C-alpha cells in the first residue's frame, strides 16, 4: 500500500522533473518523450525492484523463521524425529497466534512461541524498512537520470514488453508446474510401489495400517479397478451424450425453425453452465434412489451408488459439449455437398446420413474424444454419486469407483507426504493428466486437420 | 436391354415404390432429432424443477412464538446488570420454561427432554442476544419467535409425513401430537429465514447458513479476478499484437489450448503441491483457492481476449501508426479500449466458471467445517459449491432443502453473471 502511494508520488516527481529540465511547458518539444513517460519511468523504478525483494522475502520468510525457532529450542527437543518436530513447530505456531494448542504448554514452548512472535515482528519491520529504502533509492536514481535526451518512452516500453512476455509465460509455467509437482510426488510413490503393480494390479485398498500386525497392513495399489470404473462411467455418459447431442445438433442445424433454434440452443447451453456439484447433488439424491426403486420393482439388485446414475447425469452434463462441437463440424461441411445430394433427389435425412455425416465424421470423432476426456476428468458427479469401493465389474448397477474419486478421498483430510497413500493420489493425477492430455491433443489434431480439408 | 421402355418405367416404379418408405424414414429421422432436443430440454426442466421444489421451502423457517419471562433471578441474580455476567446466564432455562408451561402434563425426565428438543439449540442464544442488546428486557414478559428444531420444521413444512408409520419417520407420535397442539394454538409461525443468508455453517440445520460460504466465495473470486484479468489481458495482448510468429509462441498457444481442457482436479493437485507444500501458504484460505482458480480461468480469459483483439480492424492500428504512435501506444491507447468490452465479457464468463468450481478447492482444504464468517482472504473458509457438497453429505432431512436452497442461490449468481455478460455483449458489440 505504501509502495503504491510511493509509486504515484514518483510518477508525479518524474513528470515534474522532466518538465523543469527543459524549462516548463513551452520546452516540451525538446524532450525525447512525453512527460508522462518520465513519470512512468521513475514510478517503475521505484516500484519494481522493491516489489521483487518483497516477493522473495515473503516466500522464504516462513522457512527461515521456522529454522531459527527450531535452532532456538533446547537440544533434547530438537533431536526427535522430523514428524514429531513438525508437530511441535505447529504447536508453537498455534501458540504464537493464540490458537488452541494440542499438546500441553510448557515453559520452553512458551518461550519458543514468544521467540517466534518476536522474529516475526522484527522480520516485518526489517522488510518494511528494506523495501521502502530500495524503492526510494531506485526511484531517486531514476529521477536523477532524467534529462531531455533520455529515451524514457523506449525504456518504459521495454519494461512493459517484458511484463507482457512474463504474463504469457505463465501458461507455460502452469503446465511445467503441473507436470513437475505431479511427477515429483509420483516418483516418490513409484519408489515405494513398483510401476507394474500400480498399472496392472487388480486390487485397490489404499489403507496403510499404523502397526505392522494390523489386518491389511500392506495396502494394495493396483489401479485396474479404478480404470475399469472410470471407463464404465464415461462409457455410460457417452452413450447418453453422443446420440442426444449429435441428433439435437442435426435437428437444430437442419430442421428446426429459427424460433425454436433461438430458444432451444441457449436452454441447452444452460446445461453446460450448471456447476458440477449441482449435477452431483441431483444424481445422488434424486436419480440414484429413483433408479434403485425402479430396479427393485423389476427385481434387480441395484446399489444405491450405482455407476448408472453417475454415468447418466454425467452424460446430461456433456450433451451441450457434444452438440456444440458437432454443430461446428456439421456447419463446416460445404453447402455444395448438400446441394449436390439434393439435386440427385435425396431426402434431407438421406443427405444428412449419407453425405453430411460421413464428411463430418472425423470432426465428430474429435468432438467425442474431447467429450470423453471431459468425462474421464469429471470429479464432483462421481464423488457424490459413485461409490468408494473398488469393484472390478462391468455391471452398471453396481457401485464402482473412479480415478478422480480416489484422488479426492485420498487427499481430503489429513495428508502425510511420506505415506504411499497420499502419494498414490499424485500418481493417479499424473495418469489422469497424461491420458486427458493425450486425448485432447489427438482430438484437437483431428478437428483441425478436418477443418483444413474444407477451407 | 431388349426392351428399353420397360426398364425406364421400372426405375420410376422403383423410386415411387420406395418413396413411401423413404418418406417414412425421413419422418422418423426428423422425430428422432426432435426427440433429442426435447429430451435435452426435459433434462433442463427436470433438473431445475427438482432443485426448486426441494429448495424453496428453506427460505422460510418455522418459529414458535412463546411468551418468555426474562426472569431476573436467572439472568442477573446480583442485579448489577454486568454484561459479562449476563452473557453467562442460563438462557436455556428461560427458553424452556414457557414450553413447559404450555404442556403441564409432561413431567417425566425423558419426555421433558423430548419436549425441549423442539426448540433449536440456537434459541437460548437468540434470547441472550436480545438481552445483550436491550438490558431493559430483564424482568419483563415478551412474546418471542423462537427458532424451532429442524425436525419440527420438517413436520410443519410437510417434508416428514405425519401419517406415515411411526417406524418410518424420524419424529415420534408424541412430538407430532405436541406440534399439532402448538399449531392449533396458532403459535407456530413461518418467517423469512434471514439466518440462512447471514449465518456460517452449523451442525444444526436450522442454524446453518450460507453467509460464511458466500463470503469465502467472494474473497476467492476477488483474488481470482485481481490476478487473472490483468495477467490474461497482458498475455493476450502480447500473443496477439507483439509476439513474433515462431516456435515459442506456437508452443505457448498450444499450451493454452491444452490447459483449457485439463481436468480441474489436476489444478487442485498443483495447488496442493506448489502453493501449500512448497510455498507454505495457509490451507483452506481463499488466497490459495484464488490462485488455483486463476490458473484455471486464465486460458478462458486469454482465448476470449484474443478473439476480441482480433475483431478490432487493422485500419485502427494503421491509422494510429500513421499519425506517429509507437506500437505500444497504438495497442494501449486505441486497440485495447476497443477490445475491452469483449475482454470483460470473457472475464465474467470465466468468473462464473470459477464460482461453480469445486474439485480443485477440495484438494487445497477448503472443505473444512468452518463456522466463522471469514474476514479476509487469509482466513480459513469454504465457498458456495463446496458448502453444497458438504451439506449434500449430511444425513438430516432438513439439510436436503438447505442444500437445494444453497444451489438456488449459487445458480442465481451464475445466471446473473451470465445475463450480465450477454447484455454487455449485445450492447457493446460492434460490427466493423
């Protein structure tokens, strides 16, 4: 906040100095750039270096202070294992900020907490002083450098250009960040569990026992049941979404009058805008009981968390996705092809089935692949409506679990980053990322190639 | 071949003979298309009807109007009007007393407990708050609308069937008898449920509200907006106006398109591993949620912003360059203002997406049960969709209507945002 006012002040000073060095308003023509650019120049110098320092400080402050506090602890407390130490540090932090503490408070802890608070306030003050002095110094330097010959506009534009490039690099950084963070934890996981066990194992029960003699102590990480469940749910979803989406796209494009189209299209798009929790709620509380009652009335045993309910609702969710993609693709088929077909005496449906659809097929396939990748990555519906038990089954009436459900259940709640249970979630995340990325790349490639064909 | 006349006649015949079948097929195909559209529309109406019909009752809450005696002997035995002393007083007793008076026949301990459970556990706080606000009430008799328990609420609203066999319902016959008597006395009132909008989460359905989640959503979206809009616009400006066409910019482009299709839960993993583990930011904080959602919405905003930059005709740029503006001046003074409405529309749509997003926020710990309303982006909090998720898991029947009501509020926000985007697009859209 103080930095912002300082920057505004620097802008004003820089602008004024640029005017005074050339002798007031009448001398503006002697300046290289407009006065405002000198102001921006000074403001940027006052702001950016200080901001950089502040950012660096804040990102490392926590770890530095923690190390200092731990060093300040008596030796016998420091020599416990890292897990206990982490717990202790947490307690001290809670104590320092006045929260409830899990362990009982003794004098050393109280002292450590005071120490922590002291370090924090010193750190904050030092930060404030350092940042402000850097801002002042850099701003003053820039201010002194202002002269009629200085190419302020070019320099400002250079900095702005740098900022623009940095912003566009964030997309790359995000991808790199995803890959790195997921890959890193996955490696640790595969260190404990061999890759082949994970990919081809038939049993999934990620509970790690606390004591070695407990039942199920090993924990099994065979992900095949998860893949099967994911595929089953996605398959049901596509079974719903593809016919309905495709047919409604065809109908709206070729048959419907303008009035129906102008109403029906936005209403169908609404389905895409509804948050996925809402679908999950609908699937879990309305559809699943309905399906179970229906199944029981014809004498079928239906699990209350059946794959069918989750799949159906997920299918409804991706209807607009399929229909808008197919709409694009169908419209991209040149009118001349249709005209030729009509001229031969074909009916409309024959034209669509024999001419338009085969021509649009690659594009539609691409759209279906995109929809599949969306279905595989969808989380909330399956978390709420599909089950947790990893059944290896193809029966849509039974409860199955999916990759995303397991990621959520493994990571919600307490996490310890050295147990295979938590790390397994990252391995699953890596798998999910790779599969969806592959599907997307293939699908976008098909769609793009197909478009070029008719352009 | 030998009889050409006959063969041509046969082609016509074949065609005419098949026409009926072909037309029938045509009609079938058309009906199938219509059926698909109608099915889609049916799903929309079913979804909305289901949620509205479950949720609209949550906007009123059952109260029991009782004549409460603010007994000075209980509230302030010393008569010193010491606020701290009064806050500790046993308001439960005060809230229960009029109920016991209404049903003098109830004497056994168990029955009494059942009777008192008709009032919400929030009712004493309600009285305590009244007295804290106005100490003059002590010693007077007032008719106060006390919040009823969620079971009573459900029976009064008809969500629990009174005529169902006793084994099938949560509420026993005795309680239903009491409720009927209260209703006959005319003291059962349904009032607009302001608590639902102002309270934080609670284990008691009748006290639970979306206030905390809404505040959390607000801070999260604020962080997202403040970060994603400038960064998204800057990235779009660079890619569209300045970037040379080479392999690097191609890579960035492909990257952005792919990021738009990465499952949201993967972003949650990123947030957990990076922001929380590596940088040590606090868990459950809207700040972290905002950062994750920023990364998620950036592709949407960048794609929309690029499209709207593209729609600004080159003549504008050429005119500016022609009068001596630098490339940067051209873009920032002329192109950007013209493209702004389109960018804002894209941003609003991105924000609407972010508002409805749940899965990545589960990863970074925004699922905690948090009663307090967050006061800033660093306080632990949940957001609206996560609140929906949490409530949907609760077994109480009363939470079903609250979940639906929370969904209605969420959908109302989303519809408002999208409508605003559409209106903006209509108003500012320019054809060049």
